[in-house]
C-alpha cells in the first residue's frame, strides 16, 4: 500500500545487488591466499544470499455481533459484526531476502502479505534497507525500516517470535510502523550491561482503515535498550508530524458553522499535527518463565488522544507448553470533547463524528492463552481475549453498530499456527 | 615421540576438561592452531546468540552449530537454559529485523574438523567422545 517510496528503495537495492564493484571487491577478498584463515571461509555467491520467511495461519471468532475485533488499524473488518469467524485477522505471510556480500555491507528486503484496508492481500514492503557497518558496534542504514516504537514493534508480524497470538492491541494499535529514511544502530558493553541504541528518521505514507491516506513527516524514533543477564530495560522517544487526509477533509465541514466551527477545526485539524510518545519497557526471561510489560505516554494537541497505555504479562514454560496471561489498558483523553451547538438534526451527526474522532478512548483487555512448540520451527497458539469497553468512551472495535452498548465486553477466541523457514 | 607427546597432552586435556565439565554433555572445542585460549560461559552464550561477534585479542570469531538436534539441544539447554524453540524464536527476532543469522550448522564430525582446521577463529561444541587430536578443548573460565 505504500507505492511512493518503495520503488526508490527497490531500485537502490537492485543497483547495489547488480553493482559489479561490490561483487568485485568481494571476490577479490576471497581469492586472496588464505593468510588469514577466516577468509578461507570463502563467501561464495550462493552464501551471499539468505532467503527466510515467516507466517501465521489463524482463525478467530467473536461472541459479539454488533462490533468487529481488529488487530491493526489497517484491517477493514474482523470477527464480530461482519462475520462470526475469520481467517483474515491473524493470517499472514512474510518472505525476506538478505544480501551479505561482505562482512560490512548487507541489504534486506522483506515483503509481507496480509489483509489490507481494501480487502486485498496486496504485498507490502516492510523492510528494504542497505546497511553498512562502520565498526563492529556502529552501523548505518538507509531505506525502509520498522520504527522501534515499542519492544515488539520490529517483529510484531512474526507470530513465531511472540509469546502471544499478537501484541496487545491497546498498545500496538498505531497508524505508523515503518519509516523511509535513515537509521543508526549502536551497541556498547558497560561491564555486564549490554547497551543497544537504534534510531530512525524518515517519513511514511500508508493507507488505513476506510482507505484513509496517512502521512507522517519528520518522524524520528530513538530507542535505548539495556540488557543485564536475563533482564532487559527499554526506553524510547518517538515523534512525528501526522496528516490524515480524508479525516481532515471531513473535519473541514465544521468551518461552515461559523466561528465555533472554525475553532473546532483549528483545534483538531489533522494536517501536520505533532505527536510525541515516550515508552518504557521491562522484560525478564530466565528461560523457564517470563514476565514483563510496557508503559507509554502520548503527547498530542490533536486527533490521537494524549494519555497512558500499559500492559503486563507473564508466562511459565512446561517443556513445550507455555501458558501466559496478559492485562492491557489504555486511557486516552483530551479532557473535554467539543460540541457544535445548533439544531440537533444538523449538528447531531457532526458531533457524533467529532466524538468518535476526539472523544476519550478507554479500553482494557484480559488475555489468557498458551503456546505449544510442537516443532522446532512452528508453534500452535490458542488465546482468549476478554475486551472491556467503557461507557462514554470510544473503543478499538471497528464497525460498531448503533445498538452496541459501550460498557459491554467482547470475547475473541483465536487459534494460530506460526511458522518460520 | 613428538606425536606421542601431542597425543598424551590432548588426552590429558580431554581428561581434565571432562573432569571439570563432568556435568556437561558437550565440550567447547577450537582448532589446534586457534588463538582462542579460554572463554567464560558468558562469552560463549554471547557468541552463539549473536550478541558478540568478536573477542578481545582474537578478533572476529565464527561459532559453529551442530546439525544433530540432540547435541544442539543439550548445548543450548546447558549454556542458555533455553530449548531449541526458544533459540529459534531468538533468531527469528534477529533475522526478521535485519540483525543477523544463527551460526552455520555442520552436519558431520569430518565437516566440523575441516572447518576448525581451516578457520582458527571458529568455535564449536562436541560430545566429549568426538574430541580428537585435531581439536583443542577450551577450558571455561
């Protein structure tokens, strides 16, 4: 769904792959007599390419028929109102080609296919970057890369790499995941503490639910991870200027209502509005069990409500079975939701729209499930999500019907098989 | 005579390390000409999980995995406390974020010997009975 820049990244990679100079340098290096014997580990052409992939086959059902449960902001529908059971919620496939011509240079292209906003399964480029290692601890990247917003962001689509069926919705339901631009990776050991920095700067164009054009500009994300033995601590700061085209066009209708409408538009305009986020995470995994959580605070003067989101989770491994629990909660609120005054028949729908856009977002979920590692490269998971909506609040449910009572709970049962190859 | 010394020395090392590592099902080995002397368990974990790619005074090192699942499982259980699914999960997180690949896996003891001989900076683990004069068993710090 992101055509604008992916052609550029692809051709850059194609050029590099085809670049005879790179190949020559590599072959020169390998044709030298094996003075330093690591060179005798000749990197032949076939060793320069690695092909890998991941995928999930899943089916999920809901006991609610007045609203859909979705797992990303892009999905048009999910189990619930649209249908009782669906395979489209969690199923996806990803393939990756890595090019490693020398010790210092690498290029990665990863393409994923999953349900898009228009019901298509059109492949999307998740990663497409070239990387150069300036030293063994410092690398720079250019191209498309996933933004390290949260602990699981970079591999949130790789079900096999997650303890649960999917990352907690309250936390990972964000309209912005990749960035076309530059990245820096740095690592350093402070005694027994391993420090990793990953920073990205760039922009993103994508299509969300209902085909909304989402644009992020001047987006940067700085992530710091400290690992000590089996415990890691993470702190990150992210910021971007966001635009939601069609939502802004709709909001512009308020300007036809005189000064009060102008004031509303000025406050909530969805064009180039700054959004900033702080996130902290902690994770402990000695092998036999795990426990962790993340907390984030969003700062915004528009659209995306400012506020706090957090989750805690834990699991215990009984050989190949790892049952887990999770609790996640979001409370986001502008404080007050403006209302347009006038004849109810005229302003009613507009006020409802405004509430849906800027009103409070409060929701929490209790998740219980288990992962069964039935093979070395495949896992089966079963998970039950109990989603609690709140009165006078929005939720992360989609296609909510007028007879849905906010305050009600929704149960979603999911079965998945995750695999890597 | 020289050969006998080497054999005796190797035997001695093997016996010594087997004694030290009595609980372990695998021993760490390098080629006979390797500059790698001794490693801590922490070093080994870091190298095999891709958290470290080089050693002080040695430079870039090359870990080698065993194709044999039972030997591999024993090694990772012993050194990391994790089963093979967990190790696979660790690598899935690295591979699909462009952060690296697991060690190359060798499928026979002959392939392992040949790789250790060709690359003095390669590190491997083997069952103690597979150790021969082409390898040197690493003492663990």
